[in-house]
């Protein structure tokens, strides 16, 4: 979990600093660590009753770490969503409004609709 948290924190810092391309390079590493984390969580869920009997302190510590992870992940997702929204707004602002007339969207007719150039 520590490695995954480290990558998430680093990604959050990079995106906040506007270094989105650099943050994107962490995607593969974050994906692999996330997959391993999920496998571990599923394994712990299976052993939850046993852990509660044998080592309730460990189970409490694991829950606390998981809660910390979820909080940090929420911050990370918020930062990523904000960066995405800013990026979309920036792209939309850079497209001239007159471009809609330059690039018309073709109208598609259903196959059963008669074509205006063909009399029936």
C-alpha cells in the first residue's frame, strides 16, 4: 500500500504543478500497484473473521490504513477531475465559434426514409 500511496501522492503533486504529461507516465505503475492492492484487499476480506480472532489490532490498523488510502485517493481524483475540467474549458475557449459553420455535421437519415432527390 505504501508504494501505491507514494505514486498517488506524486501524481497529485505533478498535476497540481501543471505537469500532466509527466503525471501520465505514472499510469502504468499506478495501474499495476492498484491491481496488486485489490488482490491483497480481496485476500484480506476472505480472512477477515480469522484476523479478527487472531489479531484484532492488525485488522484495526489495516482498516485505518485503508481509510487513509481512500481519503488520499479522493484528493487525487478531485485534482484529476479539476485538471480535466480546466483542460476541456481551455480547449473549448480556443475553438472559434464560427468553426461550427466551417465544419457542418452531416444529417443521417434512417434507411427507410425517402431521399429528397428520388421521387417515389
